[in-house]
C-alpha cells in the first residue's frame, strides 16, 4: 500500500540491478545513489515528497487521521512526524495570528527526548553494522543491548511520567553496562573529537558501536565536507520568526521545494550537529565527517543526562520544537529530531480538513545534488566506496543509499 512503502531502513550497498525501464530511485519508496568521482555525484529522490503527492494523499483528512497517515509514510521517525503534524494542525486551527513558540498543546519535551534517543539507538544498533563492508553480511550483534530499557521498537505512546522514568533508566543502563562510569564524567572527558576517537578504539573489542566508530574514524577524520548549517532557528525570537516565515513562503512558492530544498538560494546541511544549541560550536570546532558521525552517539548520552521535567539545559532547548500561524488555516511546525530539523507546513480548507500538506525532512537537505555532501563525493577518487560509504553514514539518509561501483 502506498502509505506503508515510502520509507525504509537505510543501508549502503552495491546497487541492485534496475529493470529495463525503471531506475532504482524511481521506486515508490525512494533511493539515493552516490557516485564517487563524478560531477553528478548524487542521484535519486524520494517520490512521495515531489509533485504534490503528499498533499494529495492527505487532502480531506483531519486530526488524528493525518497523524496516522504520516506515521505510516515516514515509519523510521514516526513519532517526530506525529508530533510535528499535531503542532501544525493545532496551530492552523487556532485563532492567534502568530505563534512563534511552542503551541499551547505541545507535548512535554521529555517525550521527544525519549523517542529521539530510541531513534539513535535503533540506527546505531541496526544501521551502523550494515554500513560496514566487514559486517554487512552478518546479523548485527545486539548482545550489548541486553537489559536496555528502551526497546528498539514500541507500539505504545508514553506519557510524560513514563517517559521520565524511561530516560532515567536509560541513563543508569548506559552508566552501568555501556560507559562504565557516570554520563556526566564520560561527557566531560569525551566531547573532544580526538578523545572520543581514543575511547572508541579502546572499547572496540567489547562494544559494537565503538567498533563501528573506530572503523570509520581514520577515513571520517580525513573527509572534511564544507560546513554550511541550516541555521533557520535562532535564540532571537523575532529573527527566528522572520526566517521561518521566509522559508515557508519559499516552500509554498516552489512545489518541489521539499524534494530539493534550498534557503536564501543556497544549499544547507541538516543534522544533529546543526542543533540550535550547537550554534556556537559550529564556528569554533573544526568539522569533519567524524564530528558529524559521532554527534549521534554523543547526543544519545546527552539525552540520557537531560534534567527532567525541564525543557532545556540552559537557555536553549535540548531539542527545539514549535509552531507558528502563517495565515487563515495555515501553519508551519518544526521539530529537532534524530536526523535533524523536520518541518511540516499545512493549509486547511474552510471546513478544517487538509487542503495541502508538505514535509521538509533532513535527508533532502543533505542529499541535494548541489550540496556539500555532493561536492565531497564528487572529489573522491572514482570507485572510492569506502569514502562514499563513510560520508553516507555521516549524513545518515532515511531511505536506501547505494554506492555506484566501477
């Protein structure tokens, strides 16, 4: 069924043969292919986001029906799409002219923290081994997840109390079984990229995530794609409002914006390293594929250390989320989720049903054919599958990504 086939687990493998008339990225679920050493270094798309398909799929739907459909379409990060859809719909139906912060009905932030931690765990446990040539043919080693309080999949939505308890249990599990020290001590000692690399090499024999990171580290450290972060959120509420409104207008004016998004005429990257709370370090830390890749492990530990039930660690939210009304029946909502900043735009009709709907997800920013990743892949030697697969792991697409082999 259409709504069940549009997102799949990411792997980096040799491309499967296409049929005589259909390239692999024309499949309904979408796919990207990296072509090292060629000017057209990224080929592919996610068809559901182009040509108004998502808007047509959701047209006439309301409330919970919209959230359910989006959760089926975007299965890997279903909770984030559900949350963002609920914010967008509630704000579009409201009376306020502008709501530049979180909507009054915004769920507690701890729910977003726990589900984002789950997304990181799932990707680290299942996707990372599949991206390593030495492990791709084997079943992922999951023994390290024994007694983990967050199952990789869940069929129930937690309330704030249960989420707070789960977050505390995650911290204790990490301290006792994984890090073997307090999360605060570990973070203090390993935020530096070189210190983290040393820890990964030292722990590689006993801990599969450290093994994956240690394997990638030499190549990832050497690969330094141009850093141009999507800094559309801002601590200055007025500036953030202006920038989001400008981006939303571009989204409305360009029907295929969601498939190849740009902002202010330029390509930007979008990931957990582009969080609003990381804004200062974006300009002070030398960034490489290694810093982008390792951010996911660091953020998993950081989330487990988050103080609950407060929303932030300091002045800036751990994971920013909110919505703003743009006009009658129209709103934009956002959510910093595992892969980066997610945006939902909705236009309701006079009866409160969806007239049009658009989603701008992190993968489309990062895999833009003219973006920083594309330029980095183009400068690799032809046939450099290790370099290309390392970059793919760093930028973490939410659909299948293959590497062209010569």
